[in-house]
């Protein structure tokens, strides 16, 4: 729990995951499968209190997503230059 001047915020947790597979000669191509917040646990939970009000904010964004990416490296890269 994190405190602030007029209340506190509950902790936020989430798990992201990614898998990458490289192939072709010199690993020139790769495919990456990734997922964000795979268990849908990231929420914003804030309690605020002042002299005239009490407020509880509980926000859940639709942030869970999965993606697949393909990358191909053209030419030769030399880091010694």
C-alpha cells in the first residue's frame, strides 16, 4: 500500500510473457509471441479522503493483449566499426 497526502493506493500487479524463436541462416529471422497482463490483474485502486468527501476509485483498463511479430534482418551488421 502506498500512501499519499489524502489517502492511499493499493499495489498493482501484472505478469507479461514473451517467447522468441530465431531461425534461418545466422538467425536472420525471428518470430515473437508476447502477452501483456495475462491474468488480467492490473487494476488501479485508490482511496481518497478529505474534510468533505470520501472517494474510492477502482479502474480496470482493457489492457490484456497478445501479439505476434515477425522480424527479418537484411545484410550484415558489424558492431566493431
